[in-house]
C-alpha cells in the first residue's frame, strides 16, 4: 500500500509569485485535505476535496485554491505569494466512506517566500 | 469555533520518566479526539484516537482517555524512551461536513538518555 506523497519537498519563491504543490493520496482514499503549518505552530485547515469538489474550507483567502483529479490526487495553488505564506504545507488523504474518517499525512512541502 | 489547547513546551525528561501532556478542547457536539506525533523532518503520524466519551486510545505505550466532563484528552506514558523525542499534537475532528482536524499548537518533547 503506497502512502501519501507530496512534491516538491522544498520550494523557494519570491513575493508576488504563484506556486503549485502536488499530493498523491493513499491507495483507496477518495478525500484530500490540505493544511498549512507555520513554524512552531499546529497545522491549520485550508480546504478539503472529495470527488473533485471542494468540501469545506478554512479561514484562508481566495488566492489559495485547489483541484482534485479523477485519480484523487490533488494540487494546492497559491497566487500572489506573501512572506507569511512561508510554511510547511501538509496533505492528508482519507476515505470518507469509513467511520471517523482517519486522515493520513504526507511528509509535506516546505515553502519559503523571500 | 472549535479549539484545542495543549500544555506549553518544550518538555525535557530523562529516559524512563513518566510523561503527561495536557490537552483540553472546546467543541460543539461530540468530536473525535486524536494525538498525532511529528518526528524531525517528517509529516504527522497518528499516535492514538478516541471517538466517544470514556474511550481510551492506546499505542506504543501511550494512552489517552476521552473525558467529556472535563473536556480533556491528556497523553500519558509510564516510561519514556529517547526515541519518543518529537513534537506531539492534540487534535479534534467534528463528525459532520468536512470532518476537518483542529490542532493544538504542539508540545516539543525531548528525552535525554
């Protein structure tokens, strides 16, 4: 069983640029959630995708957007990058058909905005 | 909204010491409760969970009991090892909608030999 994978591992961008982060969900999972983890903080929920539709969103501006593909992999796009967007971005997959919806996390993408 | 408050760190203990990391929560309804662990340079791993009041989650010698009356889910271990050094996150998940995870701020644990 393949776990959750994310790419790239690290990324450096400058303020105002755009970035795309990628996530492959664990086999058998149909739901992907994205979280932002600032240094020294707990992860914050960005949004969730289920069957290619957004299924809930946290308190993040519209310049954070996402996609889910038919194979349940997902992308997180961030436009007009700001310095405060520097963080570890975590993807988690789950199977919404299971009780309690346990989420399995990938290793994350470390984004640095200069 | 829902929230989780964890004991502030960092926590430093000697090997074989007893561990307690406090966690309290605020939520409407009846959330599921989790402890996640994050080792250096890695993502989050689920350590244990409890889905209803009085449930006890346990794994790798760690335990936590879902206490509805005190809205708490404290993490305990009787004898810690150097390999337990990591950051520990308490989290809750509501039962409806997206079932997003709401995390505490994390507690960094260091075990000295």
